[in-house]
């Protein structure tokens, strides 16, 4: 198996794993924020801001994975 074939198989699998991990992480973050808001409704503003920052970092990691895939997909041609 040459490098191009290995990249052709690995790149979609890598993006899929990154998206799956991101989805799980976002689900846990939102679930924890909703539970915390249910326990202390008066702190919902602080909880929302913290959750949004955390979700942005999680999404940034997924976007980095997508950028790396686009960079390596240029090597396939």
C-alpha cells in the first residue's frame, strides 16, 4: 500500500473520529450545563458563558482536524 492509498483511507476515518469525539464532548458539555442551570437557575448567565467558551474550544479542535484533512488531501493528487 502506497502513501496515497493510505491517505485516501485514513483521512475520512480521521475526520469521522474527530466529529464523533466532538459530538460526544458537546453533548456532555450541554448536558452538564443544563443540569447546573436546573440546580441553580440564578447562575444561568455564568453557566451559559462558560459552556459557550468550552463549546467553542471543542469546535475549534474539530475544525483543526478538518483543515489538516484538506492539507493532506492535496497530497493525493
